[in-house]
């Protein structure tokens, strides 16, 4: 029989137990608090904590909505493990970071960044230090790792444990990475595949080599674009690797650490394959201390407008390393190879394309592969002098290749060493050459990333601009090395000239890249073809082709035109192509959806250019609303004409707040040029 005293005693100890649980729970929360960093406008927040099993985790919220679940942060160095058994030694106060800078090319001339920064000072099981630096701006989240201290011995990273743990139902616009040494003459990887479009992550196929940066994700109404910037000589170029492709070593590591939670919605940072190196150099990251890693950046918005207008990729890139940038002149170029191929690399044809550039007010003419034997150095010097007399600069093609591929095109292997480059670039300067196009690189290993930067730096000494093809993505390099005017890293127009399947996909593919590949970095798509392509049926209209001259961003635009194709279009189209800028003062996203259609407005001085393309073979009616205009403006609207190879032009007046109705043909497009205030 239970007495009153027993009842009171039992109640007492029950209360004690509850208090103990609450105290322990409170103690645990004090030991593992959640630290937040919020964007200046308070809409976006990152939440960081050390879990009970001592892993570093962060999640992201937009308002009250979680848009990225708890995701791992950490590193495994050859000498130390910073992926588990971590202790939080201290947390910095929130610091406001403000950056203002000017770009010589891209979507915006004068750029600014404001973000809130917090540093988390961690130690691992053996007491070694690693910092995680987190910054949050109105347009996204950025983070990087820092190993403090000083060492003369080289530290090596075996694995980066950074993950992006998306919510179920998230969709991706994402491009598969190709295996090293695959493809034509072992020329891969070169970021030249079509994108998977709007695919749910659990339906994404496994891909051993991973998925390229940038990659676009959509959850509910929220958009996230993930990439990296500020890559230096002390790190490799990275990629995303899906959890399903990592069921081996990484899953074992997760299980060993007691945190196995991999699922189809999680991605990790992946390193290049071992063959992606400059011969004899490292693939994985290695450096002495102190050591900053590249920024991992996630542009985030509740609409695509935030993504398209963001400059986060250059905001956090390293400032220019060049003291003299006076020789860097963004512009437009003629280029025979894109339509006429190898047979056009002869003196007389190149002279015709110099004259095309002169007539079209284009600043450059690109002479492609084989010029060293088909034309020769002496005659190239003569061509260069002729071009200069016409106000045109010559650009020359080079094969970068050492032993990493077997591509036969030449001149080959003249840029492999510092001594080689000084000799060749010195010769080019004497000839009056304005820039080089370097092709067929060997991947993203740390030594190959250093090779790119060696070329940029040595070229700058001789006043040469650089364009890279068969290459990686720029990752903000065009801010650090402004003489890097463009890089390919896209399945561009040359693929349209190779296969009908690529031509058939050109409209939808072109409507993806403004939301992904071309958001932060210049892209040498080599656009705008008004003529026919030998043995290919081009399905885009001429209005579509004209519009991408505004939509695609590149410091130098190499147009896919011949003298005959330019002569066949109306005078007003030629006039437009003579003046279309390649450097913009501002950019506004008007409307669109990846793969479906896109409308973008760009400003140059006092003129706004608005361009739209339709990625589907169905007619679309849209309303153009330019609420940012300060006053009424007049200009011209160029659209497709009665058939896909004709144009129509009309004068228009646009008033702020009054929409303009436009109908785009299937696979069609338009441009608006507004230059006169009323």
C-alpha cells in the first residue's frame, strides 16, 4: 500500500528528474549553441553549430523557410582530420564587409558588395586549428576555410567534406563532368555538355566524374546557384559530386564518423580526377600555411531576378593583379573558322575577314589553328600590319597541349614554360598582335589551374589579352586578371556546326546558360549566325541570333559571320551589329525561365538594350515592363520578319510603367535599342 509520504517522495524525485533533464538540455544547448549570420536586408540567414557528435554543420533559411538542410563542413588533410571531433574555441563578432570595384567587362561596370561576416575558430582532436569564414549578403551565402599559423612544409588536402544538403523535391539545371582523357584526342574535360534541365535530384543519374560549376537549383519559389571563386595557385578547380555516386569511400567515412545520412538530395565538393594535371604537378590541393581556400558561393533569391543580376562571383574574387590594364579593350571580332573551318586559314581569306571587321566596326579578327604553317610568321606580321592600318587588331590561336592530349592542331606546345612564353609573347608583341586564344587544356588539377594563371600573367607583361578554349570555367579570374577577356567552357556554336542534334537543341540550351554558366563569368559561345551552316539545318531564327549578341556576356564576342551573311541582312541590322556593346554599365532581368525563354535588359552609357529569345518552337506573347526607366525613351524594335531568315524593324516609344506587348516566334527573338529620352 502506497502511503502519503511515499507519494510525496515519488513526486519530489520526479520533479528533481525533470529539473535535471531540463538543466542537462540547457547545458547541452549552451555547449552547442546555434550561431546565425543574417543578410543586411534580414531575409537570408545561415545557421552554424557543432553537433553533439562534434561535426560542423550549417543550414540556410530564407525568411522562416529552410531551403538547405543541415550540411557538413570540414576538411581532411593528409596530416590532420578537420572533418570530425571538432571543438568551437571562439566565434568572432559580426563584421560588415563592403567592397566596391570596377570591372572592365561583364554585366555591370561599377559593382558593390555588402555582407555580414563571422569567423568560427575550430580545433580538431589533436588541437590543430581551422577557421570557417561565413559571409551573408542580400544575394547569397559565401564561405571558405582558413588554416592559420605558419609552416614551411607543404600540407595536403585529401578530401573536402563540404556538403549541400537539399530538401526533397529540389530540382537542378546541371551539367555532367566528363572523364579525364576521354573524348576526341583525349581533350576532355572541357565543360561542353548539355545541361540536365529541371530534373529532381533523386532522379539525377549517377555520374562518376561529378557535375560542373555553376549549378542551378530550385526549391519551391527559391533559387540557388552554386559555384566557387577566388581560386588561387594553392587549390584545384572543384565540382559537385552527388551522394549516390559517392557510395564508396565517402559513405564509409560518414559511417565511421557516425553521421551516415547520405541521400539523393545531397551533394559534396569533389576534386578532379588524377589525370587532370600539368605533368609532374599536383592534382589535389597542397600549400604551406597560412592557407585560404576558394570561396564556395551560393547565390540565393526568391526569384530568378536575384540570380541573373548577382555579381557575387566577382564580388569575392581577388582584385586585379595587373598594374597596367590600358591594353585591355573589350570588343567584337570576325572569325572565319566557325563557318569555313580549317581551309580558311590562308592569307587571302584572313585578309577578307580583316576587311569584314573594318566594315563592321569590329575591333578584332581571330586567326585560328594552323596559321603558323599555312600563313607563316612573316606573312602573319604582314597581315597584322595591314589590320592595324584598318584599325583592327589580330588575335592568334595556340594549342596549349604538352602531353595531356594528342590534338594535332598547331602551333603546339609553344606556351608550356615561362621561358617558352616569354619568347613567343615577345615575338607577338613585336608583330603588333593584340591577344591569344589558347586551346585544349588538361583539366582542373591544382597544377593545371596554376598553368592558366601563368599564361595570364606572362601575357599581361607583353600587353596581350587571353581567350581560353577547351578549358575550365573562369571562377572570377577575369577580375583578378582583366586581360582574360573570355573562356569557352560551354557547348557553344561550334557544336551546332558539327551535328544536327546540337543545332536542334540550340534554342533551349541558349535559354539555360544565362541562368547558369554565364551568370558570373564571360562565355565565348561565339554567337550570332545569320547565314546557313554547311550540312546543318539551323532552327533558330535570325531574330534569335541577333538577340544573343546582348544576352550572352563575353569580353570579346567572336561572331559566327561571313562577309556574305552580313551583306545579306538589312542595313539597320548591320548598324546594330556595328555598335552592340560588350561592356555593360548595368543589367536587369526582365522575364524568363531556364530552357524556356529569357528577356534581359543591359545598359551602355545612356542606351538600354533589351533582348529576348524563345527556347521552344511555339509562339509566345510577353509583356516587356521597364519600370526602372527614369523617363520616356524612343528607339527601335527589331523582330523576326515573315520568315525565319528575315527581320522587321519599327520605331517605338516606351514609358515607365507602360508594358510593351511582343510576340516571339518559336525559336525566335528580338532586340530593343532605347537611346533617346523624350
